[in-house]
C-alpha cells in the first residue's frame, strides 16, 4: 500500500543545534515534495518545495534533501531557535494520484532555550 | 499580495444544525480551492477541491457539501451536523495553472458539534 511516514515522536533539541526531521514514503514516485510548518490552532505554512530531479534545496536556515532511491526527504533547521518550535508536515505530489497532495502526519519539534 | 480569509475561527453547533463555513481569496484569479479537515492523529484529509466556478470534486462521502459561487469564494456546508463532523477545517488555495504548487492555507475553523 502507499504511505508517507514522519517521525511520530516529538523531537526535542537544544537551541543552536541542528534539527533533522525525516519523511519516508513507499509505493509513490513523487514529482515534488513539500514541507510545511504548522503552529497550534493555525493553518500550515509552506516552507520549501523540492523536485524529484533536485538533491537539495536551501532557504536561509532551512535545508531539504530528496533521495528518490531511499524514498526519503530530510528537513534540516540549522542554528535552531525556540521560535522554530512547531509541527512540521511533509507532503508529496504524485502525478499519478489524481494530482493531489499526500500528507504525512507531521513531527512536533521543540527547541529548548 | 495574495491573502486568504476564513471564518469563523471557532464554532460550536448542536447535532442536527446546519453549517456554513466561508473562505475567500484575494489577490489572485482562477485559483484552485480546497477544503481540508484535520483531526488529531489523523493528519490532513482532503474533503473537496475546485478548479473553477461551479466545479467541485468530492473526495470523501459524507454529509458535507461545497460550493464555489464566485471565482474566489469557497463555501463548506452541511444540512445536519453529526458529532463526527467536529474538527479543524482548513481552506486553502493554489495557483490554478500547475499541479504540485504549494498550498496557502487560511487559519482554520475549529468546529465543535455538541
């Protein structure tokens, strides 16, 4: 069956360290993979999109990698800050799946001062 | 710049009552529009999406319906709410010209059916 998985356990890290979140998928061949941030009681906010032919994408302190062989995307936040504490969602766009986004359940990140 | 407005922010309704949630987008034309529901531990569930006025695709059979009376207006409705309709409802838009485009979400409506 097709599925997309993110770390189910909350990630706690110390301020200044690098946070790494994982998104794994099976039985998809995504054209794109997207990462979103969601704060409690708010809608998700788009962060980064990476295409299947891209290995890495960066935006300020954020970095996303995409390994289509491992069927995995890693999301890194360098020099993490308490303000980075949120839930991070990955979503993949599979052109064969009626062109809809498939969502992971998200990973909660807490950055401790 | 584009903005999306969704209201109300919170809503408490009795079982059997009707529902109407509204979403409007500004600063873009012919967007794709979406209604999602997010329940604890279940992630984002796509309920409806629309690629144009009057064009609605339903993803999950249920007692909810959606309408798009204007290009940038999307409405989620129910004639009679069930307890199971409680949840966090999110409206989103994306550019209409390309699949896989990022979604831009509103701030959601927390619906509690009592």
